C-alpha cells in the first residue's frame, strides 16, 4: 500500500492551504487514516485523523481551523487548513493503517509535503 501526498507550499499567516493523500494498492480495508506533521527540531505529532470506528480526531492546536475529510471511493484523504499560523509550519505526512488482505495488516506513510507559513 502506497500513499502519495500533494499540496502544501507557502502561505502567509491567515491564509489557507489544502493537502490531499491518495492511497494506492487497493487495500481490503482502511481503519485509520490521517495527517501528522513534524516541525523543525520537533517530534512528529498528530494533526488530524479519521478512525472508522470512532470518527475524527484533531490536535487541540488545529481545532476549528483544520478539517479532515475522506473520499472512500477515491481512497483519498484531504486536509483543509484555514487561518494558518507560523506554528503550522512543518512537513506534513499522511498515514493509513488497516488490512491489505483479511488478516494481513498494513501501516503506511506518505513521503511528506512541506507547509511553510511565513509573512
């Protein structure tokens, strides 16, 4: 299972950016899909995820500004980022986990896409 992220780039504070991540490989099921980010000199952290059994989950720092969504038909997850702040700068990674085939788990990461928020 491979993940291909796109989007990101440079934005000024207060502006918006969108990310997308397409999952290929036709997994049997995706139970968890979402976005993480890693700022310079910091550990990777959760941004937003969708868990099939429990719904969406956001980091407190992005609640009300970021929206995660999923298109099951396209096996794609999106992250709409509004009211961007300099603290949102980092490399954003998509992640998906589930079963490639029944009983065969997978946990895959995308290549990362850079988001820079600066005036």
